[in-house]
C-alpha cells in the first residue's frame, strides 16, 4: 500500500528547513530533482528553486519563510460550505434533494454544490474534494423501493427476537433459506491487461445454468440441494424433507415471499410436520436481511474460479464442489452473519 505524505504546507518551519537541507544533500549526490521531490513530498520545481538559490549564493540564499500558496487557500468551497455538503451526502439521497441520480456520484455532488451555493466546478475537482473529505467509491447496497420500513423495523425489534426465544425454548435450530441460479458465463471478477487494452475472456452460452437451494444457521451449519429446471412446490418439499432428515431438532426455517414458499402444497406439508418444522417469512422485498443471500454472493463470485463451464452438468458439478467445501468450513458460513445487514441474526 502506497504511503501518503502530508502536504508540505502543513509542516512546521523546523521541518521545512530540514527538508531543504535534505533536498540539497540529494542534489549534491547527483539525484534527480524529480526523485528528491517525490521522496520529500514537495514539487520538483521547489527542489530546483532551492538548489538554484544554494548554488548561486549559498545556504543564506535559501528562503527562511514559507513559499507557495497557504494550505487551503484558493479552494472553491469554504469550510462551512464543505461541511454543509458533507452533511447532505451523509443524511440524504440524491432523489430527496432533487438531484437526478440514484446515488452519490461525482456528478451528483457537483449538481448538489450548484444547487446549494451556485458554485460550478469540474467533476474532476469534485472528486478531489470527496477524496479530501474521506469519501471513496463503493459498490452500493441494494434497497428495494417497495420495502416497508415499518415492517423491517418490526422484524428486527419484535418478530425475530420472538423467533429466537421460541427456538431456544424448544431447543430448535434456526435456518435461513434461499434459492440461487448460476449462469455458465458468470464471473464477476477483474482481470489484468496492458494499459489501454481491455481484459477479455471467452464465455459459453449464457442460457446454460444451474440451480441451488440452501439453508444455513449461525452455528455454521449448511444444507443444500441442486436441482434442474425451475423451483416448484415438489422440489421445495423435497428439500424440506432432506432438511428434516439431517437433524433430530425442530427447525425454524426463515424464507422470503417466493410464491412457491407460500403455495398450498408447501403449506399443507409444513402443517403435517408442524412438530418438526415451522416456516417463517422475512419482510417483503428485504433480501438483504437474509444471511443466505451472502452465501449466494460468495458462490457466484467463486464457483467458476478455475474456468467457465461449457454445459449444465459442469455448472452443477461446480456448484456442488464449492458447496461441499463449505460443508466443512463452518467459520466461513458464520462469517456471512458478520455483514452489517444481518448482524441481528448472528450467534
């Protein structure tokens, strides 16, 4: 990791004097001004000016005071304006402030600055401000517009704590369940290439897919089943049966509102086995609250690490290989519960 040097304008007079002497020593040894400047955190022009003054009239010719623009001078936004923009970025979405952008990009922040203060600046300059303020570009967390905040809050504060208490009272196990599909051409990784050249890869037919249903517990337990075609009641009931055969404890299975999960056939089957299993439903449109979603992300990011498959059988074999590795890796399963969105479900 590259080490960032402080702006020389923020250093004390004593430190600046030491830098000047070190720069002169480097020049005497024949080092390039550019290299000296890079090591000391100053500009090459500054090193050249110091060396020129020294060779002309000696040490007494070196500047005793500060040269250049004071730190922070010349900035388009003053401290109060900068604090205002940061507060809005932290507390509001672009849409809430009338900015036509789904998230806070450099362009969106530029438009916000124009709206708040009538100040126009380049997108590149906005990026420098964001970096100075400590903001970095991140892949956004997805949040459905249809999500009911009250329903989510009720789940976190009331519903799930009751499920935990009931599971503990009945000495049962809580599992989170979800389905996932993996495409043969799915490889969400980066690849290196020469500057100016794209990284490319040969991909198979995108319609070649494999499907999986899985369930995990915060104790690091994993159960899974691969299947062909679409998920239906018969397939889901088959998985529920396998789940029951894997333990003697009662299972509290948390699922989303997929139509299959709420079908009459599944409801009847669960009712017939109510002494062994209960089906419980997450809030609508709140997939980020399901820890099994993070297993799915892990699967899709790593299943094709050794190469893209060319058939549905190869896709299925890759899924099974990855999932069998996880069967004996309880710490990795437990790590999915460390994500901020699902820490409520942690052990």
